C-alpha cells in the first residue's frame, strides 16, 4: 500500500517531502500511523509493507528518508530486525515502534543503530512530526560526517601514496631543471599506478623513469610505489639498462596481486658531456624532444612491458644525440588518451604535438601546467586515466616550449 499526501495548511505545505517506509504487519496499527501522519502537517509519501522481506525490494528500488519499524514482524523481531534494516539501508533514518510493555526495547534499538523510538498508544501527531524531522536530520548529519571522514582518509592516503609515486629528485651537481606533475584521473580519486623518478648517479649521469602499472586503485598505486623505490635503489646501486629492467620485473612478479598485472615504463639516461640520451622502452611510448626548432617524438626501439613474459629480457637500447639546449618530456598515456575536443577521437601523440605548437612561450613548470590544463579542457572530463609528466631541461631554454 502506498499513499502520497501533501499538507495543506500553513508553511508546512512548503516543507520537504518525506519518503517514509512503514514496516508493520498489523493493519490496524498501520492505519493509525497513516492517520497520525496526516495530522502532523508533514508532506509525506508513505509506503507500507508487512514483512522485512517485502520491505527489502522497496529499499532496493526507492529512495527512502525514514523507516518506521515495528519490532514484531513475522520474519524478524527485536534487535535483529533493527540490525537487518540498518544493513539494508545504512544511511536511512530508522524509528522503532515499540509496545507499552517493552520498557527497554526502544533504548536497545537506539543502541543498535535506530535514530529514535516511539511507544505505540502514546504517540500524538506533534510528537510524530518532531520525531520524523529530527530522526531524518540526525541521519543526514551522521551520513555527512561519515562522508567527510572518508574524504579526509582518502586525502591522507593519496598524500602518502603521492609521496611514494612523486618523490623529490636526487640531484647533486647536474644543471638539468626537473619538472614533475602527477594527477589522479578524477577529483578525489585514489591515485593509480603511474610513477616517476629522477636520480643523479655517482658517475654524473642523470637517470629518469616514468612508468604505469596496469589498473587503478590501491593495489596499482602500491605496486607503482614499490617499483619506483626499487628503481631508485637499483640505480644508486649501479644497475643499468637491461639488467635494471630484469630486476624490476622480478620485483613486479613477486609483488603483484594477480598474474594479469603488468607495468610499462621508459628508462632514460642523460649524459650531458656526451650530449646523448639512452632510452629503454618497456611497453611504453617514446619521449618528446623540444629544441629551438619545435617539439617532436623521438624514434626508439621498443621492448616488452614488465610482467607480460617474465624472463624474455627484450629491452633494446636506443642512443639519441641531443642539442646543446633543449628539453625531454616523458609522460604516461593519461596525457594523450583524453578526447581531442572536436571529433570525439583521442588526442593522441600527434594531437599533443599540435597542441604544444600552439602553446605560448613559458618556463618549464608553467609550460607543463598549461599543457595539462589544455588537455583537460579538450577532454571535458570524458576520460579519467591518471597522468604523470616529467620534463628535463638543459642548456639555454628553447625559444619554443
């Protein structure tokens, strides 16, 4: 049975509409509750069910603001009924209806999660009016508090993970300017598995890493942090190239939560004295090189992603000559997989290069920020992959960034 009623007198008719579910197996008591609701002046929509089983489908299909619950149902009774209803609708106000002889039932029900209780036979319209309003208000306040706490915890977890995924570079003597950015795919989302790092070795070479663990969420982020820390430790320990990637793959296989998890990455070693960059691509795309003539994608040999075929060790090196001044940009595919803003297709590398050509001159940090902003504007929120960007600038700043 369902009835929708709008109060007709005073300002109550302009108040909120309360969607109420009455779970009561006694038709007489159900009729009395409905009549009392009419007398409260509340705007309400009442749905009545005789059993918890029947109420289950209502709670699954409809938004309910308040549940009036009889403690003696054919399929649930006492505190067990309250617990069952709270499990079905954890963020909905629950008001328990008790009998005259049940002195402790109401307080026990509130201890089990109900917002309030009413004693049958002692309920007047004014009391019911006040109880429904306050119960719904308390329920909404509790939900807002829980959501705020969840937001704080998520922000704290993101901050901890971001410190692991986006560490400060270790640079002692290098004149290279390092710019890094990391953004989760959606606002307040948990960081994903993108990671990056920059380390200057004892040999004076600058080593850089950008990578992406498959998937999203805490497992991907944790594995990304693990691989990033492993890379830094191994580089500082003197490991390079194929040997370094082989050890990283062994760590990935040991730490991943499922055999389907893999990671792509680009390793770059910058030798300013030799004016070269050595690349190893493990399932990842090529970096971008910016010079006075513009920006282009480097051509490099491709190797297999880490964890796809463990032990294959297929990561050929590519040595690229570098100009006296310029910039290298390494990034994850969150920068290119968004939409291009016009045809509905992905931006892609060519679209990214065209966008860079249109950007005004700027210092490296401002350039990266503007690039990310423009790709987000074109995408208009339709694609939600994480992105990491690492830019290395050396020598005279290019005329076009």
